[in-house]
């Protein structure tokens, strides 16, 4: 089985910074990509940032220039550095991994449990 464990959420004032971490563990053959999504109350879950195994990244327009996604392939960990936070960044942030488990021929989507980020004005 594969698990994703997130950490780093919390309460911060507008203009502040937070760093989220997500570690994938378990029976992993390879990781295609890892990403961060977020879901605010009453809204749909949206992609925030994604990084592939080769290092290619993409970001939601709303976070470009403020957030940076990075990945440590040796530890199967993905990070989201969030700077210049705004109240509208308040949401539950979820880690997602496109992961090929051992004995599988294709990747499976795995999700973390989510971590709350609250930005006060």
C-alpha cells in the first residue's frame, strides 16, 4: 500500500509564508508526478502546483510568482513554499501523487489527508 503524509499547515497573517511537505511511503515502484491541490469552503478542489519526475512544473495563475513547488526524489517528498500569502489562499491543501505501486503496470492516484492553511487579513 502507498501513503501520503502531509505537514506544515497553520495560521499565518497576510503577507507571511508557510512551507508544506508531503512524503510518499510504502510499496512504491516509481512516481510519475506529485502535486498540491486546495479546496476552500464551498468551492471545488483546484490544482495549485504540480511537478513531474523530470522536474517540470506548472502552477495555477493565482499563485504564480508566490508559490514554489519542489521535489526530493531520493525521499519521495514534495514541498510547497508559499510566500506573500493572501486571505484568498485559505483552504485545505491536499497532496496528490501519480504513483506506480510495486506489481502494477500503470499509475494510481493517491491523496493525502489534507492540511489546513488559514491566512488572516
